[in-house]
């Protein structure tokens, strides 16, 4: 497996990050790149002035700051709570990414150096709970990608496992750099979930992510060291070749996943939500890429958001459900939305 390398062209950092060990580590690690001090990672005025066409350029900037928001959001899918964790935004450029709805073209990677504060709050919350909770720590970023910057994912997970009397951590990923996860001490309390899509979709929409075979091999390696199999088919994108694409995906999974992985399959299936913001950025930043907006099969819901029409989506949901059951008859489909 080739080691993925992130190439940043600029570092913006809050001055106070120098008071944290991780902050000093990052400033030293990227000392040869132009470093620009800022007052707040949430409001970098010069970056807000960039145009949509500069989206890819912005993605090559790394922002280093201190997380101030620690509000947990109840969740009713795989986890009990979505937890603000050690990063937000992403280096990759998936054309549908929901982070773009939150941050617009400024959905670049932001790393937070006050990880001890973030982890200690999570540990206290978990220890006070009357039940064994699952915390989603990767809803705002991809932790395997972040780890290429901070190099501390294993350390952070082990700190939680050592100090929290109960509780599990979960996070999705589109990457195969799973080495930090292979030596985790208690694999029953960590639920990595690999996000899969047809290779044609990965190539044309999920720019900068690991390919399908790399992700499947990562699942096999995780299962071989003791993890359960959690797979996100997400987001499902309905195109003219929809049935062929997802039939190919599930056939590839059946052929490439090892028997141990196939013996205990947990699936989440999430259909794409798109938006006016995505449309404007993608038209200007990726003018030659495919158009994910399709007025024939989409409808507006909320301000500037698009969903697949209910009849179209229901037919597609049934098709994928049948494919999964036919090919993995003992699988658990957690939800299809």
C-alpha cells in the first residue's frame, strides 16, 4: 500500500496553539510552509473572499486552531451522540460532501490542538452515563486522513479506552490508511465503518480518496485483527447506470471480502442529499466533472437542498436491499435512508 501524502501550501494558525503540545508539533512539522497567524479558525476573512473556482486551492490550506464548541448532538443510527472531535473539514474533495453545506467553499481541514480537553469531556460524559453509549467521533472529518497530519489517532483512542469505564467510539472513513487501528487494545469498543461506492463513482466524484479495492482490503485487514465488519454504502448516487454500478459494487464486495468479513456484516445505506451550494461550487471548481443535479429525479426540500423524489428513491432502496440480501444473506441492514 502506497502511503498517501498531503501537500499543504499554507498553514493558518491561532496564536494560542503554541501553548499546546500538538500545536507546537504541527508548527514544527510544517515549518517550511508559509505560516500565517490568525485570530480565529472560524473567521479567516481573506479566505472567505475566495471564489468558488478556488475551492481546490483552499483545500490545500491547513488550519490549526482550538475547538471551542463541545455540544453533543443526539443521534439515532449507529451512535447515540455525534461528538465534536479533533478536526473538522477535509483534505479530500467529494463533490457531494455535506460539510460543504456547513462551511461552503471553506470546508478545508481544520485540526484542533486542545485534544486533551476534548477527550476528557468525552470520558466524563461516558462515565456519568447510565448505559454503554456509542459516540460518533468522525461526523465532521475523516480521522484516518487527519491522522496523516497529527499522527496521534491511536494515542487518542487508547486514551479514551484507558480512562472511560464504558462507551464505544465509531467513525466512518473513505481511506485505507488503517495502521493506527491495527494495534488498538480493545477492538470491541471501536467501530470503524468503511464507506464504499462503485469505483466509477469514486473516480468521478470522490476526488482524493482511496479506491474501492484499497478500501475493501482495509476492511479485510481490520476484520482479521478482531474488528466487526461495518460498511456504509454512501452516498448512493442515482445515475443512468445506477443499477449496473451498484450491482458491480456488491459483486466486487462478494468477491474481494474475506470469509471472516462476510460472516458478520453490518450495513448502513444513505442516499445522496445535494444542494444549491454544491451546484455552484462544482460548476466553477470542477467544470468538466459530471453533473450530480438531475431535475428529472430530484425535488427541493428545505432552503436550497435537493433530495431524490420519493418514488425514485423507494425503488432504488428496494433494489439495493435485495442485492444485499441476495449476496450476503446473513447481513444486518441497520437502516436505509
